[in-house]
């Protein structure tokens, strides 16, 4: 049985978040330069990704959505192979066949990335059932957004997981936007986690821009799932700082609201807190930036130099 890893240091969270942000910004720049397809970024949501994933064991499984780069990189995905996948190259995690929206990585326990809103919710109970039937005490972490929480499958999945007592950590990354529609136009309740009571399970809302708070809440939730054999609904309150899909000028976004959330940028906030407290020097913070930049220089060069899939791969992995 796998055991939980040590609690990451805040500096580790900062470096992971910086890696995710830089990867996403470079991906967007690559698209703008015509070198790769467009993508749905998770810019602004990095603290949610690193906090939740850090609370998981290596044998826990992950199902994610169209903003998956943060979850994959937090889980340990190689940024070169991830970018190669986005570019459609043979060295990518799925041989260049999934692109940015359907990445899976068996070796990381990432079952799938679903571009269908709520698609991962429809599969999470089944994956959890397989774990339960095998006698494992591993947990399934299922990431989705507030838009998916307005889908019927959200209610079906939570109800089924509760009735069958399935080990699912439902993680709603509430980024306030459902594509081009603001959350307040589609729901009257302030907290999605409050819906957990309707299914007889526990729920909690946490500041999704604070990686340490997210980690603490996720670790407690995972512990409760293993203890009670019941699902848990965790809501991380965050904000999508870039548009729905690249390119997107965010002309529909209230400028004051966007500015207020940019002032709460999870990376800048954590960096400032660590430097001001003396936990991280300015030189150490700069060293993190250099390490990330060097790593991504290597990763993007690897992806750009990787070969395209050969024609004999055209009909592989086709099941029907």
C-alpha cells in the first residue's frame, strides 16, 4: 500500500505553481505564434491544483477537465512530453493523439481529461467502484468547474457515489466563469459545497487561491474518505485570469472584478508572504524563476524537435 508523501513546503508549492503558470503562458504564446493549437489555460487556478494533488497518494487516481495542465504538472507530468502532446507529436503522453483536451497518463494515475462539461463526473463513480471492489483504499479525485456543477450529471454522480459509498473526492474549482457566462447568472447559492448536505455527505469551501489552505482542506477530506468510505465535496474558490479559450480578449469580463482577482494572484501572494516572513529570500525566489525558465526552455525545445506520429499509427487505439 502506498503511503502519503511528506507535506510539501510553501516554497515547493511556489515552484510548482510558477511552473504551471509559465507553462500555460508559453502555451498561449506558442499558439499566438502559430506553432501549436489553442488551449484552455488554468492561469489563476494554480493553487487549487497543487494543493489538492499534494494531498493524494501515488496510488490515488485523477479525472480532470479541459483545464488539466495544472493537475498534470502538479502530479509530476514531464512538461516536455505534455507540450509534445499538445503539439501532436509522437513523444507526447498519448502519442500526439489527444492534443490539449484529452490527455491521459496511466503512469501518473491520470485516467482522463474530459472536454465534455461534466464528462469526468459521469466516470468517477465507476472508477471508484473498481477501486472499492478490488479492496483498495485509494481515492479518486475528480476535478470539475462550477459550470459542470449546473449539469444533471453532477447530481447523479454525487448521489450515486453517496448511496454506494464510493471513495470520490469531488473537487469543484469554482472559477466564477462558465465559458462566457458568469456563475451568478446560473445559480443563486453562493457556495456549491453547500449542496453536499442534500446527498448526506460532507462538503467544504476553501480559499482556492491559497495553496496551503487548499492542501490542508484536501488532506482532511481525503482522510475522511478513507475513514468513512464516503465521498466528499470540496469547493476551491478561485478565478480564471485568462479567457475561456485561447484566443479570448475577455471583453465580456467586468474590468473591476478582474482587477480585484488579479490583486489576489495566488503566485504573487504566496511569493510576497514567503519573502516578507523571511521563509524565502529574494535571491531564492529569483532562483525558482530561473529553474522554471530553464526547465521549460528544454521542454519546449524537446516538443518542437519531436517527430510527428507515423502513418501506421493512424488506426491504432481504435476500439470499434
